[in-house]
C-alpha cells in the first residue's frame, strides 16, 4: 500500500463514497425553479448521510450534468466551488472532486476548495458516447505543479473510461502498465462499462499484477455483496450507485445501504489485522 493512502485516508483499503451533484446551471436537466439552493440542500443531505454511515472519504462530482462534455463550463466550476466552499465547515472526512470529463478543471477545482484528490480520465484516446475522447494528463499535471499542489492533491487515473472504448488493440493491463510508467499517476482506477456496472475481476487482477507499487482502486459497481472480493485485490474502492435508494444513481443516499457496506468493510479490516 502506498504511504499516501494511509496518510490521506487514515486507513488501509479506503472506501470513497460519491456525493453526486444534481444538474448544475447551464445543463439540460438543471432545475431553474429550485435553483442553487436545491443543489446545496441535495449535496448537504448526501454528505451528512455518508458521513453518518462511516465512509472513509467522499468525492464530489457533477454526475447529473448529462450529456457530458470534455471541457467544463465556467458555470459548472463556479457552482461546484460555491457549494463545496459553503459546506467545508461540515466536511469531516477527506474529500476529492471530479468534473466530468475535464481533468484540468478538476485539478483547478481541487486547489480552490482544498480537496485532497482528483479522479478523472487523464490518459488515452477513446471512442465514446460524447465523441472522440483525448486525455489531458500532461496539461493537468503541469497545472498541479504550477499551483504548488504536487504533494497535497493526489491524482487517481481512470484507465478504463466509462461510456467509452479505447482506440487501439492494447489490453487494459498493457495500458495500465504504460500509464504507470509514463504519466505519473498516484493511483489507477479500473471501471466497468458505465456508472454502477461491476468491474471484471480478471481486468482488476491483470492490472494489479502489472503496475508494481502503484495503488489500484475499483471505480464502479461496488456493492456490499462484492466489496470483499474487490478489496482482496484492490487498494481501495469508489462507490456511488449501490448506496442510493433502490440502487439508482440519481436517488439520494440510503443510510441503511451505506451502513451495510461499511459494516462489511470493517469486518474485512478486522480479519486483515488479526
């Protein structure tokens, strides 16, 4: 396990839970009548529920800004910064950010709101639901350096982009090994084909074997009934959909579901230390 995981999350095998923003201003699903007060209330509610459940960290993301785009609007960055800034006194766990699908904007947002990590698709070339998708790792890492955040903000590279397929013939293990060597990730994330879909265990194992000491996280499809299987291989998990009421991505967080997941994880941690 990389030392930064323990120092950032205060535990091994951390569970990072998603705080999904409602649709933000300027996007098709934004609720103009409810306004930003609704966005703030929704994010606060999920944050409070997740913290009560005992998750190790949270990650704020504009999940409902569909259809997604590759360059974030100024209004998106401003709205997320405003909400997270308002909630900072209430955040009691480590936190990260993600802006779909703009890694440079996500690094800038992390700097502005004091986040400890960013998850994004930083590398690769993909055919996707949004068109041709080209990673921006060099730009994002240079921005992090110029902001003086190389030590504080950790970058979690998603090497199997959701809603997309890589262009080319390399396996995911080949891609992950190459990214670990060339692009300076703090961790790698392995995803299923879209939000909420499980990761192929063979993909996870093949990546784990090929990337040396770079931490590997499971990025999608984690549930109470499979988290132990994933954490037996991975260094941590990121979970969103399965913690929502009825297991639906855009519903509110269900405290009972979140507690069940964390109870399972805590039992695993006890096994690992005995």
